[in-house]
């Protein structure tokens, strides 16, 4: 008996593709996507996917990455709705106070995470000797 292909919920597939699910075509939203379908979308994206990735609206994870802040930082700033590429570009061009503050917080957290990782690696190396 042939193995049934693994199916993903549309929301999971949209997250893997980095797109905002409500902005995708109805047929994408209404039916499960197999891993093979997902691979095909990645390797040969249809025009709607190219346009969504370029212009948005974008999901919070993509917005946060483009603004170089955390998704929690977006929430603290009250950014709960998806943003288009033009809206993100406008924020980058003229950053409001919250964006400057959240970028600083994000950089501090990343520095601390790096410091802890290096400390733990040094401890493991010392313990292995």
C-alpha cells in the first residue's frame, strides 16, 4: 500500500513560506498542502507568492526580521496588524522612538545570548579536558 503524503495545514504552509495566510489565494487557504506541494512552491513560486513576498502584507515574524526587532517588541509597540513592504520601508527610513528602543533591546538580548553561549561552550571544553 503506497504511503500517504504528509499534509500541512494552510497556516503551517504559509508560515513556512513566510507569507500572511489571509493574503493568499482562497484555494491555498482552503485545502491541505503536501510536503511535495510546498517544495514545488519553494522551487518554482507562482506569481502570487512572489508578489506577497515582495510587497506583503507580511506576517509578524517577517516584519520583526526586517525591522531588526523581536515579535515581542512589535507587540509592545502596538504593531499587531500585518504591514506591507512600503510601510516597513517608511518605518526604517524615519524610525519612531519605539523602533529605536526595541532595536537597542533586541541587540542587547542577542549580545547576552552570545555571551552565555560562549561561556557554556568554554565550560563544556573545560569539563571535557
